[in-house]
C-alpha cells in the first residue's frame, strides 16, 4: 500500500511545471557572474578607493626657511 501511495505521490509531484532552470546566453552568464562575485566587488571598491586617493595625493615639498645677516646690519628671511 505504501508503495502505491509513494508512486502516486511521485507522479503527482512530477506533473507540476519546473522553472528552476533557465537558458542563459554566454553574455548573460558572464554578466551575472561578474555582478555576483564578491572578489570582483571588493577589487572594484579598492580601485575606487585608490582613484579617490590619487586626487588628494598632491605632494608639496617641505618649505625651507633661511634667516641670514649677510652684512651684519639687518636680518633677511627667505622661504624656498
């Protein structure tokens, strides 16, 4: 009896349409893989971070201040 119920149940389940799989083109598969990849998302954020840092990476040289008295009468200062 159990066998008959099991067979009927299996046939009943198999009568429902299955939509678990879908046909993807190569382009769709690649775009979904790139969109869902955590490694690629992390690398993209690192690239954005570095691009933002480049904008603020102006390296000005340290100024040098000279204080001199060439004639002994007065002092002159200069910044280079």
